[in-house]
């Protein structure tokens, strides 16, 4: 028996080593990248002998980069608004009363999330051309919105399935029509899920490269700008840009995670 | 019970004609609103139709539409259609694929690479998910998971760049190896299948980790304990219990990672070299050059999507067959 306990502990230690090795694998490249942004030399590579903040100063002076930041954020916000409304609507339909073709509807809903990136970008490019949307902000917003709808729908559906039906019935008994019952009972209950899904959409859109690349006009979004700069050569300025983007997204992600968890607990 | 109380308390107030001064009271008392709601909710059928209209139209035109339009364009000889040119139906775009090895080589390379990277991700993520689900207390699980989630909030390009810095000739890995005295000259990791693999595994690990974690979390601890009491060692327990019981999680994680891996464009461009051209780059080429190459690009994208779907479907079939075999 003692042997077995020993073995179990050995297992556990081995597994925890693997976990921490994975944490290192996941974090080290990012930490190195951030460090390189403080290197006092134009040449990317180790070792770093002296440090500087000049690259960050340069980033904030670079109008192109600042524009790309704002442009990406605007696209993220607009596309998220569309995704959240449509995704929630679809979720309400799918979680509501059973109907013929529900499985087909569900399959079509998740389709954009399953199409590999490049193929989805090409399909959107062709469709935008057919509909008559010029490459540019409108096209990017639209493609991000469509791509993110499945994520909203799935998250909201999961939350909706736990809504106590008695609350809706009580509201209806008290004279609320379906719309009022939805706005005053269902929506508040869905709030954490909707908030979590919107943050997820914001990050997905802000970080998206392939759709922005194929549907963009002359103004690059931030990932497209970083890509273009990378193709013409590495420079610590790119590290500074990427580090700012990294810190921003990480903070928003962690905050959303904690916030939605708290809201979930409250309910 | 509750229903009766509420009915007796509130129903008379509404009926007594005392106006409800709240926003909602005023809204529901407002004649145009009530008329509209009466119209909308006249029958359950109509109510359902109004609820279903937008989702159905959206899904058909926005989700299915682009795919169908891509399929249609792939079967034509000219797109975008120039004025004065007539568009014809043709299979040539598909035939073109088989005619030249610079087309089908990247195609098969992409599928092989994606399968190999998916396997690497599985091997890498399984122990991590296992540790999280089985050896971490419930209270800490979320924290441990959150630690891993942070880097995955960061975008594709930024993380690809991080891998470039790690693997470059003057990168951290080569520096570390040199410092350890293992090498004199830097190893050219970059622009090879290796660097591409490291990058793609790095980008997709989370999509494997989460399904595995939720599958392992559902696995009752008692089963492993019972097996241990019957004398099964850790290896046997893994092969006979954990692995068969989590086949579903493995299947969904692998499907997701495989599909995502086939769709990467920027990562292979930045981390790969001329000998590792993937099909995404081939497809993208048709949209960058001038001239009416779009139908060919569309046809190649359709081929890629169909191949990826067939492979994942075959894989899912295999996994469910295995699952049935195990439960017998």
C-alpha cells in the first residue's frame, strides 16, 4: 500500500513538472519578446547589453502606429456590437421551443467558427465583392462580426440553458408580455455571458490578422501593420508595439475573466 | 402556490385602473406599443416566425452565403467579371490543381503538417490537462487554468513574432545552447518545418487543452482508485481508463486544432521557408496577383476545405468506433 502512495506522489510530481514546463513554454517567448523591446540597439538578438525606453517613445510618436491602434479598436467595438446582438438572438431562438430544422440551424450557426482562417478570409473576400462592399473598414467589420457570431451564440446558449423557466412564467403571470419579460428577466440573467462573450469578440477582432489582411483597404489594422513591418525586417520598435498590444489584451482578458466569474457567482 | 399569491396581490392593481407610473408600466400601457405587441403575439406561430426571421436570414446570407458564393466562383472561368466578357461554367480550376506539383505538393504538405502538429499538441497538452483536472484542488483549478489563458489572449502575429525571437540565429534558444557549450555555431532553426511547427503548436495548444481538461474533469476519481486497488499500475490505469474515457475530448480537441492548423496564413509566411510553402500561401497567391485568378483560388480553397472536413469526419468516425469497442 505504501508503495502505491509513493508511486502516486511520484506521478504527481512528474505531472506538476510537466505543467510548469508548459507554463514556461507558453510564457518565455512572450517575456523574451517584451525584453527585446527595451534593447538599446537596432539589432534584434541576444544578449541584451544595455537598455532603453526610446523604442516606446518612438511608438507613441509614430502616427501610423497610433492610427492602427485606434482603427483596430474601432473595428473591434463595431463588429462586437453586431456579433453580440445577432449571436444572442440566435441563441434565444435555439434554446427556445423545439422546432424542425433546429439541428441544421445550429450547424449553420457554428459554421464560421469551423472554417479554417484562410478559407474564411477568401470566402468573405469573394462575397464582399459580389455584394459590392469595397475592401476597407466596412468589409473588415462585417467579416469579424460574422466570424464572431458563433462564439456569442454558444456562450449565451450555455447560460440560457440554466435559466429557471419559472422566473419567466412568473413574469408572464404578472402581466409582462414576452418582450418585457425578455428585457427584464432574461437579459439581466444573461448579462455575465453576454459580457464575457463581448470581451472575447473584442479580443478576437483586435487580434485577427487573416480577415483584416484580405478585406482591408489601404489603412492597416494593428496586426496587419505589424505583419508588414516584420516582412521588411525585425526591429525593437515592433517589439514595443507588440508589447503594448500584449499588455492591453492580457489585462482586458484577465479582467473579463474575473468580472464574469463574479457576476456568475452573484446570480 | 407562488402563482396564486402573485395573482391575488398584483392582478387587482392592474385592473383597478390605477396607472402604473414606472417606465415599464407606462410602456406597456402605451397604445401603439400594446397594439404592436398584440399584432406580434397574435398567435404562437407568428411570434415564432418573428423571432426566427432574423437568425434564419442572417445564417443563410452571412454564414452559408460566402461559402456558396466561393463554390460558385470556383466553377466559373472569370471573376471578377470584366465588362464585355462572358462568364462560363467550367471545371478547369479544379483540373488545374492536379496538373502541377507546385499546387498539390503544398496541399499534401499542409495536411501532413497539420496532422503532425495536431499530434504534437495532443501529446503536449494531455499531461497538462491531466494534472489540472486530477491533481489540482478544485479551488486552485481556475487559477492554474487562468495562468495558461493569459498568453492565449495575445494575437496570432504577436505570438508568431515571439517565436521568431526565440528561434532566430541570435535568438534565445541558440544563445542558451551556446552558453551550455552544446554548439559552436548557431543552429538555423528559423524558416524550417521545425520553426513552423513550434509556432503552430504554440498557437493552438489552448484549443487542445480546454476540451481535454473538461473531459478529464468529468472522469470520476473513484474509477482510478478502484483500478489501483485491483493492482493496476499508473501506466495501465492511463491506457485502460483515462485514455479510453477521454476519447471524446481527444476527438474534439484534435478536430479543432487540425482545422485551425490548416488555416494559418501569417505564421507559415513568417516562420516557414521556401521548402515549407503551405497551401494557404498558394491560395493567397491567386488573390494578390493581378488578373482573373480568383476562380482558381476559390477552387483551391474549396478543395482544401473539403479535404480538411473529410479527414476530420473520418477521424471522428474512427474515434467513435474506438469508443464503442472500449465500452463493449
